[in-house]
C-alpha cells in the first residue's frame, strides 16, 4: 500500500488515510486495530473491491490500482465465510475453479484433491449448514488457496470459532503459510492472535498506520500510548530522561537506555515488568489495594506515589495481603519510553 486513502461516499472523513506498508513475499502480516479503524477497508482496497481516492496498490512490483478485482492475483477469506449454502464443500471449490476458467472435469478433480490436502475429505459432500464454523472456514480457506493466489487476504476468518479451536486453526494456518511460502495479510482485532501468528504487525488507529514492525517491536517498543495499550496492558507514567539515555520513573531507573533529548518523557510499563517485594528502603514504595489470584499468576494493584500500578506476579507465588506495604522494582524488560 503506497499512500492509500479512501473516503466512502457521503462520509464526513476518510475511512483510511495515507496508509503505507509493505508485506514481504512469503511472510505473514497481521493488520490489526480496534473495530472501525479501517482494517476491512484496507483489505478491500488490496483486493480491488474498492478503489482508493489517492495512492497505489502494488502487488509483486506491479501497480494494480486500476486492475479490477477478478484480474488481481489475490485470494480472500471473509469474516463470515461466504460459502454458497446450496453447494457441497467440493462443489464450492469446483465453482471457484470454473469461475476462474478451469474446465469442469479438471475443476472437479482439483477440488477433490484440495479437500484431501486440507484433511477435509470426510466432509466433501456436506453443505455449509451441516458444518461447524471452524469446518466452514477451513473449506473457505481451501477454496481461496486452490487458485494459488500471490497474496492471501484473510478478514477475521476465525472470529466465529471458539477459542480452543481458533488456537489450533491458527497453528494450522501458520504451518501452511510457512510450508507453501504464502504471502498473507491476516486481519484481526485480537492483539494476542497477531503476536502469536505474524512476522510483521501493522496497527491501524482511526484509518492511519499508528505503528508497523515486528511483534516484539510493537510489544516491547511501542511508539505511542495507543500502541502500548492496544498490544497488552500497560501503565503510562511520567518520567525524565537524563544524559546518555538514562531514564527515571520516580525513584527507579529503567534498566535499558533510551537515547534522546533530555527532559520530560512518558514511560510505558508492562504489568509483568514490575518486581514486587516486601517494603525496603530502595524501590518505589506502595501498598497493595487489590489482589486477583489467576492460578499461574497473581495480579496486584499497588498504590504508589506514581498513582495506581498494575503488577503481574509469577513464579513461586507468595500471596501478599491487602494493605501490605511493598516495594516495586523494574525487571530487565518491559519498560520503554514513548516517542510521542
Ligand atoms: N460501505 C461503507 N460506507 C460508509 N462507511 C463505511 C462503509 N464501510 C465501512 N465504513 C466506515 O469506515 C470505517 C472503517 O470501517 P472498516 O474498514 O469496516 O473497519 P474495521 O474492519 O477495522 O472494523 C468505519 O468508520 C466504518 O463505519
Ligand atoms: Mg472489519
């Protein structure tokens, strides 16, 4: 996407504005952001279902902005799978092949093979209504893949699938993507899905790219408070940067250096970055005001001079009582300076 903008007819503002990002061939990019931020619009622009007011769509080095959808080397799987309800799984795939110019008997054979490859032979004769949500999306994916698109666009394909099955379908999708070297754009509003699945994350906010980069970069080095909070829980605290990139939050120095002009900064701290211990002279003093036992971790809210701090405590679980005086320190990772 090169500087792509789109305003829907009659809308007051742009749905997406000056969106630029690149999806390297053979990799998986997660396009994420809150509901209404423009994810589906960007996918539709890539697929040619919408034409941008400004900017260009380039696929494999070729500008395709003026190319109609059916001419683009793109496959798409929608949120609701859009299988034809009166056709069986095999017939759905057969139909897609015939629509793209394959002869009837060849289409039949390839459809059968496609379902077999996807491990779906057992449901080849079933109609969508006889299939679970997960099975329907598997068929929709097999249908998109059988046309061997250069780019596969997936718009929240697993949002109607329950959490356990979603996890295994995600693993399947990732394995398939790696095995066949597919170029995939995967839309989701779920940052955990994006972190687990992708090579690159593009985070949209109100139609604009807020930050793009590796999953680690977005989680560990968020540029803005929006990114820090969207990618997981984060407390945002006022801090000060001194010479050499040393940054302080209250009485604590961040373990890592963050180069930049000295002065006031904002610091994002993940709940798991805090080390919680009995009250000592050093550290950030506080007292426990809330405790939530989660099994593999305990969440505390600690009242400090910097305000309320959310702390996730793992490891050997020593339960602290409400009102207990504590000291907070920072672990090696999980605190970063916001650029804006
Ligand atoms: N067909 C449409 N006509 C007018 N506005 C639309 C249309 N589709 C989406 N929008 C608006 O464009 C913005 C982006 O929508 P969309 O791309 O669907 O977001 P997302 O997929 O991230 O939830 C939203 O404000 C939405 O209301
Ligand atoms: Mg959408």
